[in-house]
C-alpha cells in the first residue's frame, strides 16, 4: 500500500479506528461487569487464567503497545505488506490459542478488579486520544509488535490489534464466567 494517503480517507480511517477502539473498550469492560472481587480470582482449571488475570494481561499488553506507538514509531516502507484485514479477522478468534509474551503475563499487578479496570480504561482512553490527535498517516509508520507472530506492523495495524485483542479477551472472560457459573451469581445479586 502506498504511504501517501488521501486526507479524506485519513479522517475516515481515524474515525474507523476510534470507533473500533471505543466499541472494544465497552465490550471488554462489559465482559466482567458484575463479577465480584471474591470471584475474580477463581480459575476455571489448573494453569488457566482468572478474570482478574485476563484483565491484568490485557491492561499490561495495552500499556506496552501504547508506549510503542507513541515513542517507537519508525518510517514504514511503501511496499510493506498490508495485513489489516487479516488482523481484523484473526486476532479476536479464540479458536486459535496463542501464548502470551512473557512481559504482559499476569503477575498480580493489581490488588482489585476495579483497579485493573481503571488502569485499562486510562490506557485505552490514551490510545483513543492518540488516534484523535495524530495528524500523521498511521500506515506510514511501524513498530515491532511484542508478540513474535505479528512482527513489524504499521501503527494502523497495531491499533487494530489492540482493539481486537480486547475483543479476544472479552470472549475469554465470557468463557471463564460460563465455566464458573459467574453469571448465575451476578444474577442473584451476589456480584
């Protein structure tokens, strides 16, 4: 894809990204709404993540990715591959398991689910603000994605990945809630 973009398309692209980031923020936050602090640490199986672990992972990953797109962007070759549609389709797909890079793995960074949610919201709001305020073509720069499967990605692709990563983990939290029957507890007012 050519690095020179039509300014009208650039506004459309920014609007698309902002919408994607806002929608996935709400989907992610809704996925664990009503989960009690006493339940958020329960794991559905040995070696699996709890709701809090999943929120911590996404929050940590997003904080790292935000730093990359705001401080580590480099010019991208005009003939670099465009994988936007691939990322839109595969990142949120839970049928393919992925191993998390070491740094964003859960380590007990947050004392409460509310604290993790607040940090995620702060980070995502900063990502949205970055997109809204940037004047550059987000396809003309790139960063190294922390996950080896992605490699070098355009800044635009990274933002898609961030949005879809939140959707992926919203689905994971729904799986955890279903396995642990946390929906029933929330419905009974025990949230």
